[in-house]
C-alpha cells in the first residue's frame, strides 16, 4: 500500500472520538517496529520524522524511499502517512520534494501574521499534491531539535485564523511539553482546549508531547477534539531500558549476542509493546 495523506484517517478519528498515533522514527528498526505493530493492531498510523532524525538517516529522500520499500516488503495494508514533525519552512518544502505524504510547518515562533502567510503558501502546495499539512499555534514546551519552548497556551482566536487557512490538522499548545514531564507539571489546560475546539469546529486537533501524560488526561483530550497524539520519548526510553538490561545481563557476550540483530532485538520488542499500549489507549485499534 502506498503512503497516504493523514486527512482521511484524522477525519474518521475526529468523528469516531479516537486518536491516531504519530510515532517518531529514528532508524530502520524504529520504522519496522511501528509498521509491524500498526499492522498487527489493524490501526492507521503516522510516522513522524523530525528534521534532526531526517538528517541522521541520510536525508528525507532516504527516509521516504526506505519507508515505501518497507511497506511493500512487509505487506503493510493499514493506512500509513509519512509526516515531517516540527518542520521549518525550508524543511517542509524539502519533504514535499522527497516524497513525504504529510508535513508539519511549525511557524509558532513567528509573529502570527508571518505564521499565517507561510502556512497559507504551504497549504496551497500540499493541496495541489494531495498531501496533508499540520500547523502549530502556541509553542509546545520542552526541547525539539534544539528549540526550547516553555509550554505556552495557544490563543483560540489565533487558532481559528490558522485553521481557516485550510490546514488538515492543528497543533495547539495547552501546557504540554516534549520529553519527560517534571514532577511539578500542572497538567493539560482543558479550558484552553475546549475554547480552541469551539473556535475550530471539525478541525482535527493534535497533542504533542504524548509521553508521560496520564491516561485519564489523554482520554479527556480526545473527548475534547484531539485526533492525533505524538509519541517519541516514551519509545526511546523503552528501547534504551531494554537494551541496557540485555547488556548488563551479559547477553551480548554469550555466543553471537553481539550481533546487532540480537543486540537490538529486546529494544525493538520494547518499542512494539509501547506502540501497542498507545494504540489501545488512543482507541485506534481496528480502525484501519
């Protein structure tokens, strides 16, 4: 099955009151694990690629070609969107050329008028190519490719202005952050989310920083219009913990335990388990 735009899967998620998971990929193993688990769960899925990860994987075209070939080789039949995560204006254009099926333009650090202008241009390009596009209003907290945000809450009127440009989905800051959440994190601002939902109507909303948000808050966010939830750090932590255990137990010194295929296997299974749990939590199992 070819890569698809995220539009149809998110429209269905919004109407069905569930969310599609975006799982960021970092290499071949990550991509394979997410695809196999989505197929196993019969769930639509979005593969997120940050600009840093794209560079690490030898460029956006390498990522797109690898993903397309893997979908074919693994016999993946569930809908899969390949999506640029927190893209710059230049990065968004590069991914359009490389063969991605979806992009995010993060113009949240620009003045709202400049954010609108650049988003409008990219919306027109994506529409002409049948791609989906995500925009952001209100900086998401934490660190993402060296950009540090403080977890701002978006202005609902600015959200409405950007949504009306014709974007497919809207990421709005509601106190969420990337990475690990600090112990004193006050939680999501559901009053802000409800106000944004009221202004944007049927627009699928996106929750970034899905790692570490309590399950009850995730469910409430979905009930208030969130249709896409991003997960990255949690898979990285699970992979690292499983790999550490394998080495600490000396399994890499037993037989050919040093073979990368064996060395990485426990971490890969940990990624799959994390993805399974998130798909169940988001309600997207059997929604392909």
